[in-house]
């Protein structure tokens, strides 16, 4: 599944990366179909 950041988190992320919230959303929408589910989420012990 996917989750969308709330407005305050979106603004904080945009400030962190030095881009506008709109540009951040465009990048997320553009790359949404390219990531594999659960990629990198498995841990080895």
C-alpha cells in the first residue's frame, strides 16, 4: 500500500530538500510506479 504525507509533513519534507511542496509531489507521482513493494524493508539478523 501507499500512504500520503499530511500537509505539515509535506511542507517539512519540502523545506528539508529545498524544493517546493508542489515539486515534491510531482516527483512522488512520477516515481510512484517505479519502486518495488517492500524493497529494502527486509532485515537480516
